[in-house]
C-alpha cells in the first residue's frame, strides 16, 4: 500500500468517528508527519455551531500537540470529495507548507496541493 492509500484509509476510519448531528456531513482527515507517524481527525459539531471544528484542524492540531513539527501529506475523506474550508486552508498553509493533499469521496481521489487551494496565502511577518 502506498502512502496515499494508507492516508486515505486512515482518514476514512476517522470519518466514521465524526460527530455531525447538525449537518450530517462527516469528514475524516489524516496527516503524515515527517517522523512517519500518522494523525487522524474528524469533524466535531457543536450546538453553538461556531465552536464546531473541522476534521483537518483536529488532525493537524493533534499532531502538533503530540510534538510533530513537519508534515509531508494530508488526506481528506468526505461523501462527495469536498474540499477544505478557507480556515483549514490557512492552517494547512501555516502548519504544513505546500504539501500534496488527497481529496477522496464518491469513489474518486483527486490530488491537489496547499498552494493550488490557497494561492498567495497570508503569512504573518513580525517586522
Ligand atoms: N467540515 C470539515 O470538517 N472540514 C472542512 O474543511 C469543511 C467542513 C465540516 C464542518 C461541519 O461539521 C461540516 O463539515 C459541514 O460544514
């Protein structure tokens, strides 16, 4: 199994853990760290709506909370091949840089990248 298939499988497992009682739209994500470890996440919705968190951010933040610093690929699984939201694109850019992103759903996988999804991203410079 190549790393793309492995990441998609992990994201699909996480998708089944999603708590999406409001949208019923389950999302799973898995990020491959430079260490070789994989961290998965699912979306978790809130009755206060805005405190919902997306699968991509759960996966990336969990990896960082476990000491990971660099990432080499990300997979996202939805029922229809949906793309990451704008907030997640910014987080992917800041925490992962320009990495391959596999979007899987509806029996198809599309490969894209951070910069393809978020061209000319905001980067904070303290100078
Ligand atoms: N969602 C994600 O998990 N990732 C995205 O990038 C887009 C949206 C979730 C949030 C919410 O729980 C549901 O999908 C519908 O918006």
